[in-house]
């Protein structure tokens, strides 16, 4: 499997800037790991959406889209579980 390029949407970038520091490091480590494995243990495909997955990190969620044809991962949203699906 090749190396994926990871991109952040503007929504995800803004959310990361507001994250508490201790949670930010854990989230960035998970996003960085998408380069080698875009489907880590615990990733679940969201129903009703094509190629969109989510990963849980405590109370936070990372919503991302995987494009296997061009080897890219686009992080769509990052946030607390109560807000991220809205």
C-alpha cells in the first residue's frame, strides 16, 4: 500500500486551532497516522455517505474521506462528539 497524502478542510483547520493542547497532540498524531493507514482499528464507515469514515479519540471524533484512486485523505471535521455530526 502506498503513502497517502493528508489534507485538512478549512473547517477542520479552524477546529484544530481551538482545541485544548493536550487533546490536540493526540488528534494530530492520529491524523498523521492516516498517511500510512487510513483505516486504523476502530474506524467506521458512516452510513449514507460514500467514502466517509470516522475515528473516535475519547470524546473527540475525526470525520474524514478516503480517495483510494489518488491516495488522499481529506479530514472534513474534527470536534467534540456532541458537535461534530451537526
